[in-house]
């Protein structure tokens, strides 16, 4: 697809099957390289992030096979300790370092790519690997890491509960000598599911209170079968589409336990949802929405990836809403386009919230004030990243007239069959 053409103004109704979680499946694909045995992943999402993860492990010697939504993976041996043949940069590459260190004692991976949503350095990853005995050479285009004598367990206290850094330490710790302790670990549902998969492979991992994870290293991991959890970020995206357009959308497969904070926000603005045995029904337009104060945070807080689609919903709320972004410092760039469409969103460098924030006094415009309700008009838009792109889709579905979106590789990376699912719930959208 070169671009999407979307004509707005319709309430969208119907059922959408929620795919497997992108942020779980891609990490599980990399985890498969920790063993020489076969790993099967069921409910694997069919989008570009999965393809990139498969390509990444393929560059070092893994064999992969996709049948429907089941991935069969096996890395009998490491053919190449360098992932530099990867056709495109991606943030997943850093996660391959620990498995390669366990298998062959060294790794070369490219510097990072991914969404342009502010700096996301890998210093937490590198700090942890160094504490566990790795030697690191940071070069202009790649990282060369070695651990000839293997990795050793260590106490890793993360300055921030980074998802990626927690995953790196998990991969490093499961086959390291001795015990590894992660303090201030990320505990997102995708992390917990990854831990469950690693347990099936033979790892010894205990999740304690207060973001505390302990790993007892083992000598070898085996293959396993595991089912990827539903994507809570996709479920919230379709929830926002229902709320914004005043429709009813059943997010089939969405899990209540993963959505608690999002559902609270839905209820606070005056939206409706109904928990059912096999998913969540979102209902919009039952009454006028009202503005709220909202802060993003690491799990179990309000996800930063829910923020952009939900801000579009808040443009339809009466009064004033305040959103304080505490996870990524430069994630409100997309609001300029929304303002061009008729929204009233102002950005501020001050922390307009109560949560402790890493960006205080750093001059990042990471707080937004949204005044509504606003009438949006169609526009031509270039998608900058996955979730901002979905925000643009929702804005186009709301807007008067026909909008055109390009830069669709981001949406294709994050959403399985977005076009087909939108058309199935009545959206006037086509690819051109």
C-alpha cells in the first residue's frame, strides 16, 4: 500500500479479532535462539514486526516456518554471530546479544532503529551485560560484545523499569552462572508471558513484589510450545475507534486483566465498555464525553502506547483534558497535525501531573492540554510512528471529508490486517 484514503463521519460497528501481541511475539521469537531445540509460537501476529524478528534470527542461522498463525522456530547452531546482514534497522537487534553470547561467546548487532518518538538509548542494556561479565565495543554502526568465559549472575538495579532492558537481563540471566537479581524490573503482561515461556523452556525465574525478579541460571534450555497473549495495545486502539466515532466495537480476545487502567479512563470520560467472556465491547456516543487528567506510566499505569489514540478521543470531550507523558519525552509531535485538522491542543514543558517524572526541568514538551469538543477536517498526513499513525487513522475516521495517509510501513509494522479490519466494521477506507 502506498497510502490509505479514509472518508470520515461514520459510526463504526462490528467485531474485530485482536491479534497476538506484537511486543510479546517479537521477543519470544528472539528467545527461541536460546535453545537448539524446536519452539512453537501459537497466535503469532501477522505484521512486519514479526517478519523483522524472523529475519533477525534468520541472519544468525535460525530456521523459521509460518503456518497460519503458528510459528515454528529452530536454531540448531549459530551460523553467524553477526546480525549486520539485517535489511533494516530495528530496536530488536540489541535483544539478540545475550542469546549469541550464550551460544558462541560473541555478538555483533547494528545500532538501533525503530520509531522516532524521542531518544531511547541502550545504556541500561549495556550496563547490565557489563555487570554480568561482557566486554562491549560501541562502534559507529554496530555493537561488538564478547563474553568468552560466559556470563555470570549479578545484581542489576535498573534506573528505570525499562521493558527492553528487563528482557535483556532475562535472556542473559537464564543461562548465566549463578543467580541474577533484577531490581526495578518492568512487569508488563508481555514480560510476564515471556517469563512463562522461558519457564516452559526450563528456566528458573521468580517474580517477587516491588518489581523484583530473581533468576537462577541453568546449563541448558529446551524447546517449548507457547501461545502469544492478545495485543492490549491493538484492543485499546479499536476501543478508541468506537469511542471516537460513536460506534460499538467488540474487541474479541481482549483480556480484562491487561486493560484495567485503560478501562478506567474510558469510564472517567463517560464512555462505556462491557466485559464479556471472550472479549470487551466498547460503546461510544451514549452521552457527551468530559475532559479528564491523565498520566502515562509503566505498567500497571496508563500505557504510553494508549496515549496517542486516546488523545484523539479527548478532542471530542467537552471541556479541558490534561495528559502528562512520563515515559517518552518527545511523543506529542503528532498533535501538530491534529491541530491542523481543527483540534485545540497545547504543549508544555512543565510536568502537568502528580507522578514523578524523569523529564522535569528538561525543556521537553511532554504535557498536553486538550480543549474540546472539536470538529476535525480531513487532511493529508504522513505517519511518523505506529501509535501516532493509528491516532491519525482515528482522526481521519472522525473528520469531515477524505484524508490521505502515507508512511504506512509503520502501521503495517504494528497492526495485523488493519485495512481489512477497518473495512469489516464499516469504515470508508481503501488502499491506493
